[in-house]
């Protein structure tokens, strides 16, 4: 099963990597906390982050567990720590950012269907989470809570220098090549240069076994892209070969997921307008028009190779045995 984190023991402590959307693939923080709890209490931890955020509830649980850990925690922001991932970063005794890395904080958000009472309850829950996160950022930065609250409300992006000046980072490091497979353009204030950096080339991610990071795996010489000019020895057939390669390329997982989400939203809206929101899960589970989407998603996940290290087994049911209604419910979980 794919997962969004990796925890591995090392001779000098442990390395924890969060390199995807927190709570993705149906994997909650439960497995993460179980593996973290199995580490020696005084083990130093290198926590590496390159994440757009994710489930704010999972992030709060991870933050609390890390702050309870007795060993020293060094956080390395290996590209982006946005939303819920930036809150987890605040658990570090030291927070190191390469000069071209980014950190983003904003208010938690969520979706709810139901009565006015349900919506008021969700609003109250989000207020409580926002207050907790405000205290966490304020404690790390030394800034007053009202100033942090204003930064959260504005969705504030910090480059490494700005994060250092704001007290949200403690040390700068050498620049790295940023590589990410997630879409940050969905955030309203994402820096254009960062959107361009992660949206053009998305090389595979690799982590070395020492404290240096190699964010990219360069393609073999035969796979190197051609320059804008005509390279020596090339023929006119290269254009045709490129077209054939594009046609035969595997389906894009992001496009499939976007299709599934759009369809799910339409079904949920119809059920809500009909006054039967509780029927949405049943219709989505039985909807034949989603068969191809479900099959493609599962095929892509089963064929995908991990970007960092082998999968971690997780407690609970596997993705392939989980009802489709659960998948949709996770899609619309609260985001940090």
C-alpha cells in the first residue's frame, strides 16, 4: 500500500519522512503514531518534510506526539512545508530550511453536510483547531497570538529568509532542487515561482542515508530531453516518436483523481438538494460510471513504485477492500 510517510531507524537515532499529503491513500496518523511510539524515548529524530499539508486532525496528533518525544527533533524542510505540514514542523527543536524552500500557514478548513446544527458544530471545531495551531506557531516564533492569527487568516507564504526572520525557522541551508508531485496552485497565495518550479519537471525523489539530501534522480543519458534546437544526429522522425510516446503514456493519476472528485461532488450536491445527503455514499459505491475510474486508480496504485522507500504495512483494511463510500468520505475530509 502507498503511504505518505516513512520511519526508519538509524545508528544515531531515526529518520522520519513526510513527503506527500498527510492522511493520503486512506492511511491515517494511527500507523504513524504506532511506529513513532516504537522508537526509543530518547532517540534523536531527523524529520524531513516536503508536503502540501493534508488532514489537520492527523497533523495535530502528530505534532502532539512529537512534542512529547524526549529525544532531539531536527526538522528539515526539503522543499515545501505547507498548511498542516508547517504545523508539524513547529515540533522541531531546530527547523532547517534550504534557501529556496517555502513554508505556508493558514486557517484550517473543512467540509460538512447536514443540518445547521452540524455546520455550527463544525465551525466550532475549526475554531478550536485554529486556536491550538495559533498557540503552536506563536510558541515557536515568539510572536503574539493575534499577529499569528492575522497571518493564518491571510494564508501567508514564507521563503526561508522570511521564515527565519519570523522565528518559524532556526537555520538556513544550501539551496536544493525542489521536486514535488502535488498541486500547490490550489492555494490562493502560492508564489508563482514555486508553482512553476514544481509544475514543469517532477523528477523522482530520492533520499540519501546521510544528512545530505538529493531531491532528484536525473534521467539516463538516453532519456535526457532534447534542447530547443535540433540536436546533432537527430532526424525528422523524432517528432513522430514523441507523439507516439505521448499517446502511449500511462494515464495521469491526477487527472483520474480530479475526474472522480468532480463526479463525487455532483452526486453529493444532488443528494443534498434532494434532502437525502446520507444517500450519497450509497450511490457513489454503486455508481457504475465510476467503475473505470476506480479500476484505473487501483491499477495505478498497485503499479506505482515508492519514491522514497518500500511501503510500510498499515493497520486496518487495505485500499482495495475498503468500500468506495469510505474513499469518497476521505476525499472530503477536513484539510489543514
